[in-house]
C-alpha cells in the first residue's frame, strides 16, 4: 500500500474543496495523508451449480458409470469386418 504524508501544510495552501471541509482558522497547519485505495473486489461470478439445470441427469440409471456410457456412445456401429456391433 502506498501512503503519502505531507506535514505542516498551511490551510491556505490546500485546494478549495478541502478547505471547505475543515473547520480550521486560515493560519492553522494540517497533516495531509493520502492512501492508495484498496481495489474494489469484482462481484463473484455465478457458479454453474447455481443453475437449476445443473445435474439434471444425475438420477439416470443408465449413466451410473459415466466412462462406460461414453465409451459405448463412441463405439462404431459396425466392426471392421462389416458385422453390426451390438450395444
């Protein structure tokens, strides 16, 4: 974090907007501290599980073993010799 500090600054040398916020006499001196603001955190992205459609097929009994199910889907319909491949 970066911090800049100016000490013993006469109120008359401050910008008009800053002077109007102070209840000091014109001959007073102040310390000005300027800090770097923390970056605003981005809003959290909506995770896929917040979608009601996520997991819609989780109760499917034919997909209990996902790897086997996908392997069966990717299997060719016919063997190399031309015979039909039974599921």
